[in-house]
C-alpha cells in the first residue's frame, strides 16, 4: 500500500491515469443524475399537478423548463 507521498513521483503515468479515471467517473455520475434522475423526479413529484407553468405570461411546458434549467446550470 502506498503510504508516502514520494512513492509516486509527480507526473507519474500511474498517478495521471488514476486521476483521469477518477475525473471521468465523477463527471459521468453527475451527468447521469442531472440528465436522467432529476427530470423524472421533477416531472412526477414537483410539477405533478400541472402540465405547464406560466412565466411572464408565457406558457412553458414543465419538461422544457427542466431542460432549460439543466442547460443553464451545466
């Protein structure tokens, strides 16, 4: 087991590969949650009683609003 900082020198291919896979997995997780899980939750629980929302006198479909929100956040 690696306990010392000097066991893997800076710029080591093993260390770079480990951080690359960590970053890739972390990005995929947040993408799946925000694009697959949240829209289903919001459509069924948060906006379940209405099919659209009135904003500035414009009638917007709830699914469109959720998609626009996700685009702005990410």
